[in-house]
């Protein structure tokens, strides 16, 4: 098994990391999958990544069909809508890797792709998006961790992915216990991403406020309890974040700042669903979910009352 051709669905902040690393060395053997108006927009506009413009080789699912490796980097809210594109792009030899945060995107992709073709993964990446410009901090961007959830060993597909990325500017590292890694990243996102977004401050606040840290640890412990119920355990989420700028803002706060909807459904929403199956209470996650949903409503203008309005 050897990877020669790669396609990407989703050209956002995470997808741009792979565009940066693969577009030039692979040439026509790398493409972004899109159709309709989105295809035209990506072809016309391209992307600016770390200050450099990239023209994109954009193909429809039918034109990209049969590639060796398909990377999925949609927003969580767009994943279900992309399932038909995923199905039409892959064939029975294509390796599928979902790059989304969370712990259930592979389960969603498995609705249209046999599970044997899917590798689990998570990203360790520091990025910011400003309009069409995407920036990465190379000092703290590790790249992709991947593995097969059914075994601690390297499968043939894992070896192929490892070999493919060995000489690329975007990095990929095999992780034997990939599910424990995914759940630890899930805990990190929920416990560090979300409290910061609610308070609206830089990440140094976790070091400077015992109250914010207590909130963060409570969320981490809820994720840990749910993970344990599914058979996964992981060490403490690292704190503080050495090497990060004190004013750094994780993705959820960046979304709220830009008045975009967040990925709270992928974080607390999924945790609440998985907790309910195991009858595990997650009160902090539930409250966090409702607060961030309220902040989204605020950004949508739902509470734009005037001074003279009466209830």
C-alpha cells in the first residue's frame, strides 16, 4: 500500500495546514474537493496561508474519485452535509482520516464508509483565521496524531500514512493508543477552550485566576469520568501552556469574537450524549453548553432590545 494521491474536503484553518504542506510537492496529485458555488469561490480566491497565496486545484467528488488518501477537515456542523461528497470521492481502497476535534466524527463518517478504511486522528495545531488569511504558529503546531482504534500496532494503512508524511512540511505521527489521545484532546478542548470563551480573556487567565482554573478542572474531571465509562483513560491535561502568548484565544472564543456559531455541539453536546448513555452526570458541561448557546444567540442579535421595549 502506497499513497500517491490525496484529496481534502474542508479548506478552513485545519485544512489549510495540509494545503500548505501538500499542494506544492504533490502538484496535480493533491486536490481540494468541492462543487457548485463553493468550488468556484475556492478556484477564484485561493487561500492566503502565513502570508503566502495558494492557488487551489479544486475537483468535484467524481473528478477526485479513487484517490489514495482522503482528509476530512470540515466544520463539525458541516460534516453530515459532506457525507455524500465523502462517499462519492472515496473508493474501496481509499484511506479516510477525519481531522475534526471531538470523539465522534469517525463514527459519523462510518455511516457512508466502511470502518476498516477509517483511521482515527486528532490535531495539535495553533491557528488563527482573519477573513481569507490563515496563520499558523510553527512553534506550537505539532500536526496530526493518528492510529487505528482497534489495535495498538501499526496497520498497513498506518505504515502507508507514516511513510507518506515522512518528508512533508505538514507532520503526522503514529499514536498506538489513539482513542486515549482523542479523549485527552477532547478534555483539553472542553476544559480550556470553553471557560475562556465564556469569560472572554486570554489563556493566561488559567494561571492567574484560581476560580477559572477550578471551573476548568471540573470540566476536565467530567470528561475523564465519561471516557473511563467507555474504557479510556488519560493523564492530566497539561497546564499552564508554556510557549503560548498570554493573550491567545482558542477557537471557541475566536468564533464568538467573529460572531460565528461555535463547535459547542461537538464538545459539550457530544459529551452530554455519551454521558447520558452511561448514566453519568455532567452538570458543568450542561451549564457550559447552555451559556455558550446563549452567547451565540446574543451574537445573532436575539437580545437587541431597545430602551422603550416592554415585556
